[in-house]
């Protein structure tokens, strides 16, 4: 039986950069998750009837509970079949793959990505469309509009499904199929990469799954299929609270891995992934590779993997990501695209066959194999390249810079800033754009300054106000924007970049290389004055 439940709107259900992310306590309010899920279903509407829908999450606290709700609501929305990862688990790229493999109408991915988990931490719901990628802005805006007028949600009056039992059961008139979350994804990886070459190369690897979703995937692929030694995967058991850690693969939160990779007995290759498995951190023995550089180096060497042997159609990066990948595209004579922050902006380019590889400074890299960024994919492409070239990560990086030059790069995050203060900073900055060109700051001269607007070449849509960028003479740059993924206060992100040509000093300390740009950024935006912070909370 289908039951109708009365409800009233919540004002705060506007999806951010990647779905709706809030504290668990917010999601635990009666009707909160249901209102959002029903709004998604109302927007997708008749397309759901008889269709397949994928549901899974990163296993964080509240995952199972919300999955049970979503199953009952999907039955009420007359969905034909839901495909759910066993235990409610699906990494974000695996969910994207399943949506595509099954010809599903879309999927609900329950995750707050790299944000911490647990009763006092974060939860999230994201809707992905039939191409397997995050819903584009038009859809997320329609979902938000629906949340603001919703007055009822519908659910079948059925008991919980056993999420741990593989196989098929019925919920009202709908089939619920519980699948192994790893199998299809691992098969896809075997098609793309040369597993034999990786196996034969005799590399040593350390992969930190950060007690999050990639544990089972990495154990199956790295230890079982590729034969890396047991213990290659550390923190491999997904935990509801990620063991109390922040599952963000950066130099602050994956510090142990970094220290291991800088030590005397470091393995050849180190990597980590985040809460939902779409981000990656790459560290060779003694060499950290920035996500922007990783994108460029992967693109330059991708032809060494069977899945990309035919070459790349184009490379896309988000605007705050360094321009290192653009130089690779130039040399390969393929187009380079610059999109706003948010993986959803790559979807159209990938669908149109205009780009093959995409990446972001926020530790995301991926390709047209799915429509999400993919942490393990990046790890496997790196391993494929190391195996085929016989070179170390450090060697690949140095040779890359000697060919293309080096984009010294860092991101400074000021977290938990009062929203009013952060908004005031951005408003003042936007107001000053016209007066910036020609201004001297910290020994640098501003060449141009603007607020990035993206014109999607596939559908003509325009996304304005995507971040303030200030370019200095000589090719250095600073970008300012507010994060769209936080759950408390505002996070100011300041992206700093200096380009050094192939004949320049390619072996500088990044902090020293960027010092004048850091000083210029503060002078231009008044960071200390507005936020009261003298130092960023996180430098990546
Ligand atoms: C999400 C998006 C990414 C974006 C990142 C950071 O990643 O999918 O495209 O770069 O957030 O966004 P922001 O700077 O607005 O916080 P994830 O891994 O959190 O899903």
C-alpha cells in the first residue's frame, strides 16, 4: 500500500557544488530526507515509471536508514527496479558506472564526499542523471524550487529490505536488486588498463582508503587482481565515521601516507581516496604530485593505457585548476576546456565527445569511462604509466616540467568563516575588479581581473559568478571563490599559481615560489581584514 505523508518545506534544501550536504542532525529531522528525495522524484516525474534507479552511498552514518526510505519512496513513485549496492555501499564512480551499464534513469548517491561522518558530522544526497553524471544546474534548480513548495511525500508501507543479502526481492510492485558493489566497476577497470603490465612491473604500493568506501574496491583490484602484497591497502574497512578521521585525501588529512612516502623505506607509489571514492591523492617516493599536475601528466601519458591508446579528444579542467593541462592539450593539438568548479560541468563535454580526460585541483581526475571523477581510476592510470615507462613518479614529474614548464600551485582554505564576512569580502572584491588592471601589488602587476562566467559550448547555457580571477603579468594568477560543499559557515578558497618555463627554476619550494602571490592575494582581497585570519586552515 502507498501512503501519503503531509509535510511542509524546509528553506535550506538548495543543492551546492555537489548535491545537498548538511549535518546528520539536520537530515534526521522528520521529513527532511523525504522532502528532498520526493522533490527529486517529482522533478524526474513520469520518467521514473517502470524505470531502473540506482541507489547507494559511501557507508557513512545514516546511509542505511536513508536507503530504506529511498527504496520505499521509489516504490511509491512506480520505479520498476532499484539496483542497490550490497550493504548500501557504492562508490560514486561505481554508481555512475552502474547507472550507465543498466540504462538507469538516474541514481541517488548518498554521500558528503570528503566531509567527516558520524552522528555529529555530515551527510548528503545527490541525484545523478541517466548519463551517470551529477544533475546539471537546470535540474538542481528545479529540485530546489520543488523543495520550496512541497506539501506531501509518498512511500510504500513495506518493511526494511535486507541490504546485505545479494539477490532480488519485491517491494510493492518494484524489484529491488542487491548487487556486489565492486564487480562491474572492477571489470571496467580491467578493460581500460594493462593489468598484466602492472602485475609484471614489480612495483610496491601503499593505498590509504581512509576507512571509507574505496577499501573493498582497492582490496579487490590492487591486492586480488593485480597481486600487490596483502597490506598494500591500509584503512581498508569502510566505517560509518571513517574512524573519526576526515576522509579527505590531502596533505593534512593523509599525513601518515605522506610521511611514509617521504621516508627512506617508502614504496614506489602512494595514493589515497576520499569518503565516496571519487578523489585521489598521488605521491611517488619522495615526490608529491599536485592534482593539477597529475591531470597534466596523466593526459600526456594516457596513450600508454589500452583504454586511451587511440588518443584523447580533448582535456577539460575547472577554472581554478592550474593551466598545466592546457599546455599538454596544446602539444597534442587537441582542445582544452575551462569549466566552473563542479564535476557536473564536464558531463556535456564528455557526452558530446569533445573531451576524454577531465580534472580539478580539488583532487579529482577522471575520463569518459564514467561521468564522475574516479579516485581508483587515477591510481590505476598512474600505475599503468609507471609500469609501461619503467620510470619513477619523480622522474615522470621532472621530465614533464622540463618539457612543458612547471605550474607551481597551492590552494589556501579559510574554513568556518562567518558567512556575512566571506560574502562581504567577495562583494568588495567584485566591486574592485574594474580598478585592478595595471595596479601594482606585492611587486606584481595586475594584467586582467574578472568574475568567471562559463558558456557551455554544447548547449549555450551560461553559468555566471563562478569565481574571481586575477591575472598578473608574466602568467601568475590568483583565484578567489567560496566553497559550495561546506556545511558550517563559509570556506574561502584562494588558488595560487605561478608558471615557470622549461628553462626556469623547476626545483623550487612551492611555498617560496608562491610567496609574492600570497601577499598580493591578501592585499587585493583584504583576507586578514575581512576574516580576522592570519593563516589559512588548510594548504593543499
Ligand atoms: C565536489 C565537486 C567538485 C568540486 C569539489 C570542491 O567534489 O564534485 O567538482 O571541485 O566539490 O567544491 P568546492 O570548492 O565548492 O568545495 P566532492 O568530492 O566533494 O564531491
